[in-house]
C-alpha cells in the first residue's frame, strides 16, 4: 500500500481547518510521541485516508470525503490548539 | 481573492499550460500561467485535480519546481507506470490546455533565507523538484547561505534539471553532488550506489554545525536517509522530510 506523509494531505487539511496544518504539533494518544502533522504516516486511497503515528502505528486520525463533505475523526492524536 | 484570504480557504483555479519541457524520457515540466498568482514559498506544492467526462475526479500533489521570483508556476511530473494522473499530465497535456489547481500548500517542507544554518538537501529521483525551487530562490536573492544538494538518480539519463543544477552550483555557496545507483558511464568519477553513511559523512556538514536538512523522495529512500543521518548524530528536529509514491531513485 502506498505510504506517504502528512505533506500529502496538506490541501485537504486546509479545507477542514482553514489554514496550513503541516506544522501543527500534537501527541499520539497511544504512545505519547510528539510530532508535527507533516511527519505522520499517511495511507491515501481506499474509502478514506488513514493517518498513523510514525513511532507506534496507532491510528491518529481518519478522514473521508463524500460528495464535497469531509468527515474527520481525530481519535488517536491530541492536537495542540494553536491560536 | 480577498475572500479567499479572509477565510483562509483554498479555492480551485485553472492554470493554462504555456509550455511543456521534456526533462527526461519519463519526466516533463509543466509551465503554467495562473490567474491570481499568489506568491509561494520554496518547497511548497500544489494539488492538481483532473475531472473525467462522467464526473470522476482524481487528485494528486506536485511540488512546485519554480522559484517564488519566477514568472510562471512550474510543476515537474514523473510518469508513473500505473499512475492515474501522471500519464495524462506527461503524455496528453498540450500547450493551451487548462489544468485545475489548488495552492500553494504546505508550511513544513519550506526553505526561507531567514532560516539559520547551512542547508543540506537530499533528493531521491524526482524528489529533486522542490530543491530546484529552493536553489532558484537562493540564487534570486543572492543568498550567501551555504546549500548542498545530494541527488540520487538511477542513471544519468534520469537526472532532472542536470544542466541547470550545474549552473546553479557555479554560485559560491552552492554544491551539487550526484550519485548514480544503477548505471554510470565508464568514466564516471562521482559516487556510485545508494546514499549511505559514508557518502553522507562526505557531503553533509558535521552534526555540530547543525545543518538544516531536507529529504525528499520515495518513502523508503526518505526513511533510509533520515535514519542514517540521525544515527550519525544529526538532530531529528533539524530534519524535514517529504515522501511521495512509488518511484526510482
């Protein structure tokens, strides 16, 4: 399966968050490893895009776009809120 | 434009193909004219979207090959064997055609002259594309930041921007090192084989000089290069990586 990194989803993240998120920091909810979104492992394609922690492989978040609507489930990543 | 700037949202826009430049047998540069030309930062990419007559859409990201100061936006695209988007861009697109684009995008894999430290750029195959933007940006500014490019390519015939890179390397602070991994001419005096520890030791500044390191290429290439650099004492926080799909280096 094609394996990319968070740079590849920068455009979709701007659609959702309204700004560049590749430099946003967060911590893996499973192992606690801190990283920037650009550093996470991204598996595109399939019905949705799966984003995993590079250290432990835990699913950080999943997003699915259907008919112009993007649903994002940030279940495994504590995203630092930046103003 | 004001609306786009206010909301921070990206909008799709059409760029017109001004020129197509054959870089290698598999790679072409698309020179594009875009209506509202936003300045980009060296290293950023754009998303390209193709729409089939039945409405099916496919979207890919491509690094920007032009410098921020250049007149046109340039994307360099490598044709992937089983690609959905790249064969169209490399083989079918013609001057005058329009292409749907969104961007510029990304704030992580970006170089600006104000960043501290000498810059090491490590490229695998078409991973060299964002580094052309960075080198052109440095040249346009007359920047004295030392920049070294270590570029891994399968063969001389696969080298993208070969002549231009040699010209860019004529500037005092710039060095370009090319390693060939599969084929080389009989008289090839440069490095042969994949990028490894000894080659990185030879080309990179030692870790105490804290070079800012950018690595771009296929996933396996980026992983190997970044791990080797960290093992040799480079600070992971000084390493920025960008991976793309299957390709050779």
